[in-house]
C-alpha cells in the first residue's frame, strides 16, 4: 500500500452504530427478511379535535367502547393493563379471554389514534410453571390489528427488586428460578412511523432527556403500592418519559386503564391533556383526588375554573355524575 494512500476503515452496520451516520438501509428493508411483514401505509393525515368537555377527564367505564372519542383524535396512548392475577381489581379470566379483552381495547385505541400516533404498553410477564410471555402475545395481537412495532424498552427495576428467590432452589441446579427485575414497554405506531405536526406545536423535551429517553433500557425504581393506594401503580417517571418523547405540548394522552392517575399526573406535568378510563369507582375517585392534589401543588389551572380570580375546584366527570346538587 502506498504511503499516500489512506487506509480504508471498516464500516459497521447502521443498525446499532454510534452517533448520527449517513447510511442507505434500502437493501436491508427490501431483503427477504422483511417479506410478508406489515409496512407503513400511505394515508392522509387526519386529526380531529376531542370535544373540550371530554379533555382532562376520567370515565368510570370500560375502555372497550370509548364512544366519547372521535376517530383520529388521540396523539399518544400509554398504559399498564391489569395483570389478571388475582389483584383486587382484576377479573379471573382464562389467558385467552384476558387477551381477547385487551385486544378489544387495543382495537379502540387504533381507532382513536391519529395516523402516526403512538401506543405504549407497560407489561410484565407472569408465572414460572410455565412462564407466560404476555408481552409476546400482546405484540402479536397489536400487529394483527395493524399496528407497526417501533421497538421495546426494558424497564430495569433492579434498585427496587426483592432479594427473594421464592419458587426456586437455593444454591442448587435442581430448579433455580430467574428473578424478574424488569418489565417491558412495547411501543407501536398507527399506519406510519413519522407523525406530522400540522399545528406547529412545541417540543418540550431537552437534549439531555432525548439522549436518555431514546435508550432501550430505562433504570428507575418501581412505585410502592401502599404509598399510592393502588395495587399496581407504575411510577410517574414512566409516562413522563413517553409523553416527552412522543408528543408535542398541548396534545392529548390516553390511558385506557387509568388506575391511580399516574399518566394524568405526568400529562399535567408536561402541559398535555389527558383522558382516562377505569371500571373501578374506587380508583377513579383515588385518581381524581391525586390529580387535584398534584394540580394544586403544581399550580396548574388545568383542573380549575376561575371566578373573579378565585380558584373553584373542577368536578371530574365521575363527580358530576354523582353530585347530588
């Protein structure tokens, strides 16, 4: 090799390569590996307004029928569905019935999302004898409904994991059991991967957040059920990250299994609107109370009506339905 000839460096695959690099991935996506898989659809972007009376509300009903919401009106769905494992708000379904129930909700989510809108599902797998890979079943159902899978995030809960090795052998190869210290966050899009910002809404994510939140492993502790008052709360940090990453300011976030209101609190914190559903009156009341308390601390007008500059607490949809006056 001549001295004046520069040695050519090796070029790594664009998939997983560090930094921003120019690459042509056409050959990869047109290979036989991608034959028969669901691809983006060319659809006209449509965004309908959610009726104002339904914004920032939690409805005490099943999210299998979200009749309040127009087609193409929600920008992000983030949720953690009930796990069907005997917690006090769950039904005792068979696995098939449970998955069919969830699929009916995901179908409604697909209807109400705008083209390119994102659906994020926090899910943990269950059991040991045998292990039930719920996340895999949900991925199959979402793809069957027409969702495009964007990827998955591993939520590493190591700092809050129990040291227990229940159900397995101790220091023995007879039957050691893996201790789950993670959950999944499955991320999907409707119809297309990119989403238009026709109303020129503002991004609110910082550079530091973007670099951290686009990693496929997130590490932060779980929320304590006793502290929140709900058997399976996810921490506000989880929906906060997804909202910052996948929505613009003032857009609408849906949680079809609202529970203790964590997604609503994260929405208020980021100046987004929320809409929630839950079938349990106790948890709807809990969520409304937690949202009200957070809003007062956060000094947000989202949940207040003003009369002569004096804040009057806004009644939730549930409270209005049960208000004797």
